[in-house]
C-alpha cells in the first residue's frame, strides 16, 4: 500500500507540474515509458524507441516487451513505475488513434465522482490510479498492463486497443 502511495505522489507531482492537466500529465508519462534517461523503467534495454510512435502497431512491440519483463524478477517499486508509464503509453495510443471518441484521463478521485458505486468496488490501486473516460465509458489501460504482467499474452495491450477502436459498443 505504501508503494501505491509513492506512485500516486509521482503521478500527482507530474500532474501539478503539467499545470493540473491530467491529459498532459499522462501524455508526459507515456513518453517517460521509453525516453527518461535519468530514471529509466525496468527493462528499458528491451525497448526499441524507434518502434514506439504511438501507432496501434507499436503496441505489438509493447506486448513483446511486457512478455519479456514479466518473466524477470522485478521489485514492487519498479513494477509500479512500469505499470504507470506503460499504461500511460497504451492509453495515449488509444487517445491519439480513436477518431470517434474523445478520451480524457481522470484520476481515481475524479472517476469516483462520476460513478461512485463502480469505483468503490474496484478500490484504489495502480490499475485505477489513472483511467480514460468518455461519455460515461471507462477504460483502464494501467489495469490492462497489470493484467498482462500477471497473465501474459492473453491480455495483449494491442488487442485491447484494437477492440476498443473497432467495436466501441463493447464498452456499453
């Protein structure tokens, strides 16, 4: 629980640094996924930043990366940072490629105000620290990354985004 608090503080400091704008804060975190030389994510040597162009196809490389790191011994702090930054990248790929829906990043607290019952059930965790929202629909890119690390390729982040882009009715 203490580590979640640390990650939340990191998220909030980025958000306040980005003029209290959650969209900008998560956009910044998405770049930190592959381009943060002073504090790189665990397994950075497995990433080819030239393949990370915020396209849906780039998520195939993210899936490969997650498959590799899930087999490694990663401490809980590194894991939280990995989920936060990778989830931000996955969410930004969705935001940049969805021509039909305008997604906005919300904090757990903001999302709870919109749907208290759902978020009371989920609770606050790394999976729910940042959520994408549009017109009453919620998407959990950080949660999908966390599930990939637990379950493997059955929780492909590329497939996750492709399904949302091709069949948004599934979210209703």
